[in-house]
C-alpha cells in the first residue's frame, strides 16, 4: 500500500480522473484581433464574456491579429471572473 505524503492531495489520481478534472472548465478559442489587438493589459470583451489580458499575452501575440489563444474559465471561478488566456497558437509565417 502506498503511503500518502502530507500536503500532496490528489497525487494518487489516475489519468481518467485527471481528464475529468480538465472537463470542469469552459474553453473558447480567441483570435487576438477578436479582443481588439490590445496593447495594454486589462480586461477585454469577447462576445458576452470578459477576458483578462496580461503583459505576457501581449508579448506572445507580438501584434499579430491572427494569434490564437485558448481562453479558460474553470468552474470554480465565480461568474464575474474574467477568462484567462492560455495555450497560444502562432500563425505560420509565409
């Protein structure tokens, strides 16, 4: 039997349980241009949702309106909490 270490809650989760945890959030694909190609950090509207833009997001987008982010809103966030940008996809340069 495995011993549990203090402070390691959930370390025994198997892959199936982890995938269930990932499903407990809303996700949207958001083009940088859909946020207005922001140049300053802040909260921006995306449809009926608000999205938090950080200085790091601005740097990753590098002014390219076609940069694609995944915006997430975990279920444990309150309804008024803005989505967070993660998972950037940079467009191919030709």
